[in-house]
């Protein structure tokens, strides 16, 4: 009856509240009271006041989601949205500086990573103590079947309809369950009972001290200390994770160390809370940081009596790559000044040292160098480091020519680099790789020592899949500089139907980088472009400097860095030797010579090489890839630096002749010394590729190989002479040497002309008589566009007759062009109409000038000259200016009418320039006429 009265009173309360708010949507507190009624009564009230019970349940559940973790919160200093915003700001602040050490354990309360869920449907333990507002579900079955929800009143009693009240408050769930089952079975024989927990009561606890949001909270009766801390937002930055106390009626009933839960998984002291409990978070007292090679580098809270070993254990222990023998502790001394302390964590005494507040324990990593290892680099399939065992030989490391080496490998030259002292000094052993692999008993099959480096080279300057190394440098560059800054893209015209992406040509990156490091010029051999046009690297000084640093870093770690070792197969011989040569130069000390020798001249790879033990001239030639075909074997020169005696200072240079035939046959052995230089000469007059080009009207035009001292007449005889249409007087003979001389002369004359024009414009003459500087500069620019031909005037008819007065010796690169027969005379320059006219015997220069319309106003009619088809020049009616010739006009001649320049003082200079230009124009015009 008492239970029924209570329900009625509760119902009236809800009705009054709903009537007061009228159409206002019920609040979460109202819904909480409504839910305590039976389901049928809830539906009746919802229907009476016109609201959807299911919709309100969902809406109120979403609006109070944060308040239900782990129970309903009655009062909080901040609203849930505000608390989340505060936590998010703190997280963003920590993420801005990822290198800043964080305090271990605080992140567990971060809202963004917490998966803490409310404790509403978890199983109730048997030791759970019942209290007012707890709900029990009692089910009767047997001869009577019924189900009742029993609520424990404030006086601690629970009423099951049809049975006397049960006094349950203060009893554990297991005892209350046994009490109910036993009494009902006694009173109703044949009736069995099942008892379970329904809705749990809520309790009020107070979180105080250094919590993130201290205050009073209403939580589930099953909540523990950690769950209450989650509701309060966790621990503040100055709160202690290890000194959390639970006080009940002023008496401390539990002390909780959160590290026991986080590190060891021990939750024994995470006690269940009761109504009125106070959770007090103490301020943190002592902190110590662990950094370096540990599993969890962070700041840890320490207690009195804890040791360095305990601190490292909190950090998860040291990593496999840590070096515990030398651990550094930064500590404040009694004067509050930081000092350093070295300890050995493998020593029990050092591990037992007490940790002090503010300590910083730094655990470094072990050396990357590996003991008992042999390194293989270069033209091998699997470069890298391998385990060394006593008695290990080369053929055990590289056992197959077919499967262990690249096809480009040089089997005659390989090196073993060996450490000979504790300071890392090196010596070099040279061996024949082919013999070492195929002839097991050969002395070339060297026994290896720990930390030996085996270098295997490609033939010549070959490499393997060079693009992989270029790609490596390209990706490194892109990380430092955006692609828009690094490359200049010129978009080609593409077919809209089949657009193609841009392609980046990085084939020259490695050459550029090594050239910068080695401080020498390396010819860039770019790969041929494909459509679309490859993107070229901009000549940016900053980019080149960074590229140089990348290559320097790569070469520095070439012999021991795993990534660099894997890329060593893509290096040329010069690049692979570069770090070794640098090391040999560095280890040269006072009174110790550098173990480097050099070879130049007619060898395949001239340059510097390491001086191998007991090496001679033959080994140096092998290192350089062998001799060229043009090498002169009977004589080479070995230059050696010798120390002077005590009375003299400095070094003395000694030159020694070496017979390479005897050296290669083994009959003579010349041992090398430090800084020796071998020069291999070429065979005198060796040039099997010396050629001359014959084109035009010859019976057999083409390129002809020539000998030293051969004459042009002999070469023309080999070409079968001229055809019937050949125009001998118009032949154009050009020579590379003359072309270069004309270019140099033209450059000097242009420089002198600029100076003369500048002086002329600064003179005291009137402005009307002066040439404007702009016009003069434009005129000079036009003249500079003319490329010298390098024409040599020859009498081809006399050459064909082998006349010794006119015949000449041919040189490499000479070119002879014989045009077809000409029947015209051209008039160019300052005439009314520059044109060509058919040659007619007996016509004079004046006749042809009249045919061209006569002179222009600014022509210099006193300086008209004629350029013969063979390149010679004469002034009609006067002595020849450039060359003496018959004054009668001939087919193929060109009459030139020059411009009358006001600058008469520079006439001789213009004449010299005109000579070169006119020869070039006539030669080019003749070629164009024939081709057309």
C-alpha cells in the first residue's frame, strides 16, 4: 500500500509540473521522474499532454550525453561543450610543439581520445551494497507467474506485492538476493524466484584539489575513482597522478596511484565510491624526465625512494638500439645549478641511485657501426654488410660471376680497404676479381678481416640504372623546395585528343651534384627529350648548393649507411672512389705521404687512384681501365717527388722513363710511391679519324680519311675529280682554324669599333654630323650576328693540276664545296635594285650597275669593289684592294656598292670587318644558289 501511495504522489508531482509548463517541452529532470513510473502510466501521461514519449527520450538523451558519463551530473562548473572546447585548445597547444616533452598519463583524460562509456548496463558484482532508489527485478515462476520491479525506499525497505516488506538497505546484493528468494519460497510453496538488479541509484561525490574541473558530481553507484575523474575532466597540469585520496566522512579510506593502473594494470585501489565521498587530487611534488632511446620518452612523476631503474621501467625500458653503459643525468645541485652525472645502467649500483626532483635522464643510442662485419659496395647485385667469420675469403662473399655481379663489372680491378690502426687509418689491397672467384687457390682470393670494405667497379665510367640515383636526389630536392620553385615548365603544344603529362628530365642531377662536390667540370649528358619536352632545372645558386650538400652527405655515408650502400651500384668508378681518396688524404700526417697516385694521358680513365700495397705501374694502368689504342708503349714518363737532404729544404722532382711493353709483359716491374704521376703518351701523328668533307659537284662526294702531309690534289683525285657541271672558279674551301681566327679578329674589331663610336660621340663635332649611339649599337649588333665561315681563297683549277704553287696540305675538319657552273653576275649594296644578271662577255662594272638602277644617294661610288666567285676581291679600274686579280668580270662575280659613312676616320676598320662579312655572305649565297 505504501508503494502505491508513493507512486500516486509521484504521478501527481509530474502532472503538476507538466501543467505548469503547458506546451513547453519537458526537461530532462522531468523525464527522469516520469521514467520512474510504470510504462503504462508513462504512456497515459504522454497521451494526456500531447507529446511523443519516444521522441523526447531521444532528444533528452542527446542533450545530456556528456552528463551521463558515467552518471547524471547535477552541477558542474562548466557546461559539457565548454569543457570539450577547453580540452581541444590544450591538445592543439601541445601538438604545435611535438618535440616538447609531455607529462605521462595526462593524455588519458583527453576528450578526443577517451572512449569512456557510462556504467549503466554492466553486471552488478555480488558485493554491491544496496541503498535507497536501487531497483530490483523480481520474477516469480512455478504455480504462480509474475514479474515485479521493486524499488528500495528511503527507509531501506522494498515491497514485493503479496509479501511482507524486506529490509535491504546496507545489504550486499548477494545477501539481499538470498533473503528475498528464501522468504518467498517459505511463504509460497511451489513458487521459485529469480532476482536481478534493475536501475541503479545515483550518488553524489565531490572532486576537489587539482582536478581539471573540481566540483560536485552525481554519478552511478557503481562508479570508481577513475570514472569520477573522467567526469571531472581529469587531472590538471599541476595535479598529481600518484597521490589521489578518497575521504569518507573526513577519514581517508583509500589512496589511489594512477601509475599502478596505467603501467602495471593494477586496479585494486580503484575503489567504488559511496554517497558523500570526497576525491582529493594532491599537487604534484616531484617530476623527472626520460629522453632518448626509451620506449616512452616523457616526464614522469616520482615518489620518494624511487630509483633510476624504476624511472627507466616507467618509461617502458630502453630500446634495442640504446647504449645503457653511458647514460647522462642532468641534475640540480645544492646551489640550484645544473650538473651532469654519468651512470651505467648495466651496473646494479648505478641503477639503484635515487631519482631527484628535476632530473633529466638521457639515454643515447649505440653506434651504427657493426662489429665483425664485411661491407661490399659497387657493381654487385646485393651491396651491403655481411657477417664476418674467421677464414672468410672473397669467393665465399662473391661466389658467382653470373648471379652476384652486374654485367658491366670490371673483373680486372677491385679493392679491399682495410683498417690498420685504432685511429681508422687505411691500407688498400688491389686484386683481380675474376681470378678471385674462379680460381679458389689463387693469391687473388684474399682472406678478409673484420670491417673490411670490398669495392667492385663497373667498366670505364659505366654505371647500373643511373636513373635510380637521379630519382633519389630528385625526391630529396622536392622535399626541400616546391616543384614550382625548382623547375621551369614550358608547356609544349599537345594534341587535345591525347594530352600527355609533363615529364621531368633529372638525368643530369647526379653529374651536377658530383661535379659540385669534386670541384671539377663534368660534362652533362642529358637523356634525349621525349614528347612533351622534358622540364629543365633552373640554374639557381641556392638549389645547386643544396644539391651539392645532398651529394656530399650521400658520399660521406656511402660505405656504411644502408640506404647509400644500396645505391652504390649506380655509381661510376670515379664517384665510388671519391670517399676513399678523401679519407686517404685526411690520414696523411706530418712526415707521412698521401697514399694517392695519378695517371694521365692515353688511358681509358685518367685521374687519381688509391695507392695499393706493393702496387706498380701495371696495377695503376689496370685501375685506370687499361690503355687506349693510341698509347705509345715504348715510352711513358713517371714523375716522382723526392725529399731533399738535410742541407736543402722542400722536394725534388724526378722524371723516369718507363717502357710499357716490358711492364705489361712482366719483364720489368716499376713500383709506385706516394703521389707518383704516370703520363702515357700517344703515338706520334696518331689520328685515324682525321677527315675532310667534299661536297657539291664531285664524282664521289663524301668524307675522306686523310693522312698527315696529304695534299688537296691527292684527295680530289681519290674523289674522282669534278663533274662536268663543276664550277672550279667558284669553289668554297673552309678551314676550322681560319674560322676561329676570323671569329677572334671580328670580336676584337667589334670591341675597337665600340670604343671609336663612343669617342666620336664625345668629340666636339656638331650633333648633325654625329651617329646616334642607338643606331651605332644596333648596327654593331647586326654585324655580330654574322658568323665567320673561315674561307680560304684557292685556285681549284691549279690544284686539280697538282700545281705545287697552288696545292695545299689538308687538315682535320677542312671542307670543300664545288658549286654548279654559274652564268650570272650579282649586284648588291647601295643600288636602286639589288639583283643578279646573266653574264655577257664584254660588259663592264658600270654596265651592270646601270642594269641595277644606278647608285643610291648614300652610296660610296668611289669605293665600289668586286668579289670573285673564288673569294678574291678587286676594285675595278684601280689596284686591287684585297687581292690582285684580272679586272675583267667573270661568271659568278658579285659587285658590291658600299654605304658612304660619315665616319671616315674608321674607314680602315670597317674595311677589315667587311672583308670577313663579305666572304661569309658570298660563300653562303653560293651554297644557297646551288641548293635551290
